[in-house]
C-alpha cells in the first residue's frame, strides 16, 4: 500500500495534469491547422509525423518532470 498523498499536493497535481491536457489539445489543433494550410510554393510537405513525435516526447517529459505521469 502506498503512503497517502498530502492534500496540499493533490490540487497542484490536478492543475498540472489539466494544463498538460490543454497544452496537448492546443498543440494538436495547431498541427491540424498547419497540415490543412499549405505554405506558399514549398515542395516539401509539412513534417506532421515528426512534429507529432516531438510533441509526444515533449509532453511525456513534462509529465515526468511534473510527476503526473500516472495521473491521467
């Protein structure tokens, strides 16, 4: 059995988890918009896969740093 989590850390962890979720949703929306809107006369397609991989890694690292990894 794990020790109880102090009440004063529960709320900040919930807030951190919510901020992370909002950040991910915002980043996803920005990526979706970028994919739909071509940029000038470039021959290279938007690097959606690479951007999503980078975003996933960033938000995973942020969850670990904020110790919310198992919370969501």
